[in-house]
C-alpha cells in the first residue's frame, strides 16, 4: 500500500510500504477515507520528538471504512464507517476505566522509551514515533486499529467524512481543553492559537457557556475564521496582548487561558529570539512564548489549560503559577470520553468541524500538502488527504 513516511528531519516521501494486517484478534483493518495534517506532526517532522525512525508512517487523525475484523471484535462490523481517536485505549486498565484514555497502561509496547523522562509511559498513538508505541500512522491507504471495540465509533448518517475526520483529534483536544476550564456562564476565556485545535477550543468554550472568547494569533485568515465562530480576536503582532487582555477584562484578566500552540510557537521580541536560537542548537526543545504569556495573562485563581505539545523549556514561570494560585490542567486528548457528546453537537448542527479543511489532496501529494501546512502558505489551515 502507499503511505507518507518520515525518512529524516524535514525529509518526507510517499512510498510503498507493507500492507496493514490483523495482528491480534481484537484488531480491525480500516480503509482510510480521510486523514489530515496536524501541528503535532510538525514536531516529529522537525526532529523534536525523539525515536522517529526512517520509514515510519506518519499521521494520527483519521476516519474510514472497516474492511477486516479480528475474531474477538464484537461491536465493530465490517463495512461500518468509523472515526478513531488518535490515542489508543484498551478499555480495561485503571486509566481507561477513569476516562483518562491517553494515559492507558496497556497500549504502548515501548514503555522503556518514555519512563526515564516521564516516570510512567503514556498510551500509544498512531504515527508518532516509537516512544509512543511505534504504531503505523494514518497517512496510508489502510491502517490497523488495535482494541477496535474501544476505539472505533460509528459515524452517524448525515455526518460527512470530513466532519467525522476532525473528531479524531482536533475537536476532542479543543473540547477537552475547554472542559478543563470549568467554565461558568459568562466567563471570559482567552485562547492562544487559531489552528485546528485552537479554533475547536474556542467553539467548544462557547458551547460550554463562555460569555466571551478571545482568540490570539497573527494570521489574518485564521483570525477571520475565529471571528466567524463567535470569538473576539487579537493579532499579537499589532498589539500588546497582555495589556489588551488586562484592559478588556477590567484589569482582572481572563478567567481561563487555553494554550493551543505548542513547542514551535511564533512570537516577537528578545525572548522569542532567545528561544529560537536555543531550539536551533537543541539546547531546549520549546519556543515557549505563548505558554508563558498565557500564564501571566490569566487572572488570579484562574485556570490554565495546556493543549500544546511540549518537551523541555527554559525560563518557565512556575513562581507566577504558584503566587497567583492558578489551576493548571493538561493532557493528551481523551477522545473516547468526549466522542458521544461531540457527535451529538455535529448531528444537531451546533458544530461543523469541516470548516478546518482548506485544502484537499490525494495521498500522493502529501509531501506538498505538508509543505503548505508547515509554512502556512495559501491560507492553509488543514489539508485533508484522500488515500
């Protein structure tokens, strides 16, 4: 089958790879109908996530049609159209039973690659290096899905492939980030980043009752899309974000701040230049301007929800968190937990994730698609590949 593979830092190719097959009786094989770029992929492509190996198939956000079913699969039928959360749960361990699916104890076969740094390994994820399980990714014609009964969700009639696609990762990540904020009616929520996750966090916060959502980015078309979802916007290249947030909230600051940017954040000023140099020299993995700014902006006693992927950061303002009494919540997304309510929002017309798709391409054009996505060219927000 054909797939997009990683062959080294910033070196991608579409190649022929071994077909996806049933390995365990609880597996299914899915014909990929849609798969999409994600900002987290850029960290792998750029070499900031260790343990990527030449020939690894990329991609973790996808939906498709079930074409082969393992002998112990009971809930997922051949021919079904399903969406699959990017993190793999077993449904049996303590973490899955407590709806902490991305912390599953049983789906990462390479715990020794994470435990020295993290203490305990996370769940496995498709197409995200061997430290996260070494699973083949979704940028392929077919993909193996382990623990299918726990991880496959039937797409209802009337929900399009592209609407279902983003329920795999962008929507649940943003939705979880808003849920972390414990939003009370009328709260002000500030969101750093207007990529797919940031936009879905903004819409989710409004669905959960926020009175105001303020979106922060620099790219005009992304800010325009945020406004179309109901958010107010700030262009950080044109204004002092911290001062603007203070002024617009009567001097108090946002009740909650959601960071949806991650380790390759753009910014301005000497701190950003410092981070760029240290990151380029691999002396730190993270450009942390967005996260630091969110910490400083949040009101005393507020909530900081961190959705961006991070590794090692210099100059982390822990003293600000402690002295202001902030609650910090973060996780990789627990898509299985939120899938029923997200599907309901889509079915009822309150949420249309397909607005994220700005480009559609065959899988053979995936290298070009990632170039557009990474460089934010041609007003690109997300590229949907059709294998």
